[in-house]
C-alpha cells in the first residue's frame, strides 16, 4: 500500500508505542501535523516555546522511562531545540527530535527557514540524520528509536524535508533493525566482577559512589539490596541521588563542591572507591590530583569512553549498571565495616547540612524543602538551576515513591517548569512540584500557559531572593562582593556600584502573584515560616490548575558547604548549622 511520508511517520510513532508528542507547528512540518490530526492514540501537546517543548519531553522521558518525542518546524523551530537537546543528551535522556526541513532540492540554497540542524546538533546528540530518500524513512525512524533507548540513552535528531513528507511510498515499518557498527555492550565481564569483590574483601574503608547511571538503569531497588548485603556506605552524585532512599542508614549524602562534610571526607579517606554510573566531572572531584588519593578505584559504566577519562581507575567494568549490580548481588558475601560506618556516622552528626542558624524563625530554603518532604509522599520534584537546585539536592528526601529531575550535566536554567509539565503529563496521578529560582523561572515562564490549558495542577515553588543567587554567592565569596549583573531589582536609576541589598532597593519585577493570576492559575506569596505548610497543603489540594508559591527568602542566603574552585574535597568552607 502506498502512503505519504507523513502518514508513515504517524504509523511509526504508533508502532513505537508513542502516546504523547510535544510539538510546535510551522510551514515545513505542516504535513506531519496534518497526518497527526484526529489520531486519538497520540496526545499532541502544544507548549509555548520550542525550548519549553524539548524540556517538557525531557521531563516526560525521565519520569516515565519512555522515549520522549519532539516535533518542530525548520529554521528557528529547530534551533530553539538546541539547548534542550544538549541538556537531555548530557544526562542520558532518550529523546527523538523530529525537525521539518525545506525540500531536498532547496537544501544548501539559503532557502527561507533553512538551517543545517544536523550539523548544528551533531556534537550535542547521540545521532543526527537528514532523510534524503522516501524509501529510507521507515528504517531511519526505527533506527532513531533504537539508538535513543539502547546502550547509553541519548538524543537522536531526525531531519525531515518537506518533499519526503509528501512523497508516496511503501507503508511497511520494520519490527527490528540492526545498526552496523553500533553494538552497545550491556553484559558483565564476570572476571572483572570477581576482581572487584576480591578487592572489597581486603578493604577496611570502602564506599559506593553512585551516579545517574543507576537511576537511568532503574536499578534503585537492586542497589539498595547490594548496599544492605555488603554493608558498604553509599555516597551519591547529584544525578545519583535517590538510588538509595535518603533515609537509609547506609546513605551518607551527596559528593562534590556542595557535598556534605561526611560524603566528601569519606571519599578522601576511603581505601576502595566502588563507583557505578559516574562521569567523575569537575563538580564532584574538586582538585583531580587530590581526589580519593588513598583509594583503589573500581568503575562500572556502560560507556567505555567515560572510564579513566577524568579519573584513572584500577578495575574497569564496562556494563549496564543494573546488570553489574545484579551480578554483584549474586556473588557478593556479607562484609563487616561497622567501625568505618561508625566513623562516617560521627562525621554526619558533627557536620549536618542545614541552611543557617534559626531555620525555624524565618522562611529559608531548608524550611521550605523540609515541608515539601513532609507534605508530599508520592511525587516528582523538578528543579531549575542555581541555588534552588543545590538546596534541593541537599535537603530533599527521596524514597521509592519520590523522584527528582534536574539538569545535572549542562546546568540549564529554565528547565524546572517545562520539565514539571512533561512529568505531570506522564504521571497524572502523582504530585509534581517544580522548585525554581526567580531568575530561572523567567526563562520559560510562558509555559505557565501550557500548564493552564492542559489543566495540569503542578506546584511551582519560586525561591525569590532578588538575585541570580548562585553567581551572586560566588561574587560575594571569591570576587570581593563585586555584584556584576546579578541583581534582578536593578534599575537604570540605581547606583553604578552596589554590593549589598538595602531597604531603598526598587520593587522586584514582575509581581509573580499578579503574573500567575493573569494566566488563570493560583498564586500565593509566603513571607512567614508558619505559612509554608498550610500553603503547600492548599496547593496539593488544588485540581486542574497550576499553583505558584512565591517564597521570599534572604537575598544573601548561601549554599554551604562549598569547596572553593581548584581545591580538594577536603578543603570545604562550612556554614552555620541549624537545630531543627
């Protein structure tokens, strides 16, 4: 049977069990939208900006485990995806992004809204291709979904010229496909597992360091079992948080430049570092030459290029994280590291991570997130990037019923709100909370309209300190309070050089309450600690509309501890501790 390329596109989506697509129309994609018209099996979600669109697809994919699917037009429609493509690919999120393109005979002629999106995205995605022949369309789409979800997941970009969409051809769509030269290894080398276990047998101070690869592999339950069987303390990266329930007695905390004292010290003092699904980027290692100097290092990762790239390891294991953990579970004995755990527990007790003294006396990030922990039992929590992200990763409690979505690799402001929209669409029966800064929320605040029109009762918590807080903190601590372009209250009439907020500062714009209400959503402003819980509970009970809660926090509140740039993890600037 002969059908158009656009009709085959829809058939392919149905064959890949796609039930939701995030899409924005345009001239070079109009045939694809026409083919989608009336297809009840696929929900077509129309965000308000292509960057919001791709972050929503990302949040949908991370929270459901499915492949997220995007559809945009050529030119600016395609280029507006770039940041979201890099964000998702850096964090190994499976996305397939379809972009319209000018007809093949116009490619290279500077046609209206023509860009080489394949060339632009090739370095920030897993695979990118322009379909040049109608007969190749089915196999390319099949390949796209296969590559996106297999091995180390990532983003695939498929560029669809308009004439390919309109051309008639076969309606056949393959059930399976093999990609020449693409053979991701997921199996475990048992010999390397035995080497790792032999090393653990001689260890006195071992730790598991768990990264996002464990969460990507959906191996949280198995990881918990492995920790309990071996009695080895568990430290996580930001992306690995949640691999073990944060209230588990073996959980130590997050590692890195804003990691806990106990976690950073344990890494510095351990004799065996067993890392699983970790990239060892600079935000977790600190000074590379000083990282885990006393340890023999084991590294499990599905991507062989990640092993020994930043930190030289002693026992490499190339495998899917879940498969490796299962193999370890089968062969690992019970160990006794009671003295080591006692030492770590003492570090945790002596140096807890609290925001500031007197956390109960005013609205603080700590008090806000603690109430979120108490009010929401079954939830997906997204974050933006900046201080709001770091506080969330420090204070948020995660269990098997809670999931955190954040941009860990690229650090993309504007991620939190659209990711929450995607998560809510994929998880309609879960509470979804976005924790954002006043700067980041404004990068994609137009997606409030998307949440309203699709009747999504997400809760957006804005931590408003009037600054681009994370940069301001660095300016305060390392640049002599030279607050350059970080004050969001700044007006032309302000003093040229300002290094502190005061009572004479201009009013903040916008008024988030009024702005939210103009979208048809609910809004609250919280300035007293006693109002935090009741406001969150009211938001939780709201149906069909989003709720914005603007929390007014101290403009000079800092994220602590912090490891100064270029310093080892053992060299931390500590903060005060609360007594909550």
